[in-house]
């Protein structure tokens, strides 16, 4: 009984000591969350503020007279619906194409042995290190030579190329974590390699695909550099980030329109996160265990 009482007192002392540290950690986490969320709050607030409060020399972190005038100007823009649809097409094509190609490539570099496999993996890493800005001009001339300027293809192809290295490296870990015994058992049961890949391996690495698709979707949806560089004259092929330029004039910028347009741009990303959040958590948490 004395030993039990002694252990209980030791645990209570440890709990009392741990509480201040736990409180400090929770306070730090809350502070970081506030710092991260404040720009988003300010953007939404600016979208609902009247023009007079936005231009005020004494900005306040609240508004007592919310207005929808900024959203009316955004949705009243003639080409806004087309820009929105173009962004969906580009982001959707990038997510699907990069996911399928990355899955096949990750399976190849993990399950097969061939020459220059290590060199290929190193090249994927090197590709991740090259800044996008350094490749914009070469990509511009490449798209011009292939006749892809002023088309959505000039936005889809570069984003697929930039999404693949990260996706392949991440999916490689998921494919490697699938036991080879499972593959052998499938072959013994009469399954072909193609059937094993798409009916057994693909569902097991799906959480990893979801995690990589989030990265691909955000980079394609928020792209401004390629849209500004490759869509020169045909504005019907522009994407949603380009629509913000309509509200930004150097002499008289419409900050309410910019904030409202940015808020509308954020909604599809939030919806995408809600749809994939469960598989995203498991994808970021780790791969399949044997």
C-alpha cells in the first residue's frame, strides 16, 4: 500500500510540474494560430468593409456597417465566370494528371530495378531545388515554339512538371511501405500486374495521393506568374488570379474588389480541403505498415 501511495504521489508531482509546460505549449500554439489566421481575417474583413472605411487613414480591425458592394463588383465583372471555370480546368487537370503519372513513376522506381534509377531520383530532388522564376523565361520560349501561348495548356503542362518531383518522392514512401508479400499473394491468386496496381496498390497509397493532390491543387489554383507570362493577348484564357488585376490600378486601386476577389478565390480551396481532410490526415501521418 505504501508503494502504491508513493507512486501516486510521484505521478501527481509530475502532473503538477507538467501543467505549466503544457499551458505554455498550448498558449504558443494559440498564438501561432492567431498570427496565421489574422491575414485571412483581414482579407475577409476588407471584403465586407465599405469603401470609406477601407480608405480611412485609421484602419480598425472591425466594421459596424458591413457591405456587399465589393462582392457585387466582383460578380458583376463580365469575364469572372470564365476566369473561374478556367482555373477549375487548370487545377483539375493538374491534380488528375500529376497524380496518375506520379503513381506510375513511384511504382516504377520502387518495385523495379533498372539502370540510372538512383540518378533519376537525384534528378527529381534537383528539380525541386530550381526556383520557378529562373525557368519562366525558358518555359516562355518553349511554349512559344510549341504554339501553346494563350492557351490553358501553357498553364497545365508547367504545373504538372513542377508537381511531379514532390509527388513522386512522397508516393515512393507509400508504395515502398506496401508489403511485397501482398503483391506475391495477389500474383498467386491469378491477379495480373495491372490489376494489382489499380485494384490493390492504388487504394493503399490513396492517402498519399490525396496529400500530393492538395499541393498540386493549391499551386495551380493560386498561380499568377505563369498566367501573367503565358497568357498575353487572349484574355478569355486567363485564370482567376488574373481577374484581380481588373481591380488594381496604380493610381486608384479598388482594395475592396481585390479583397472580395481573393475571398472568392479562397472558397474552392477550403471546399477541397473539407472534401479530402480525412485522407489528408492519414496521408501526412504515414504510409501503410506491414
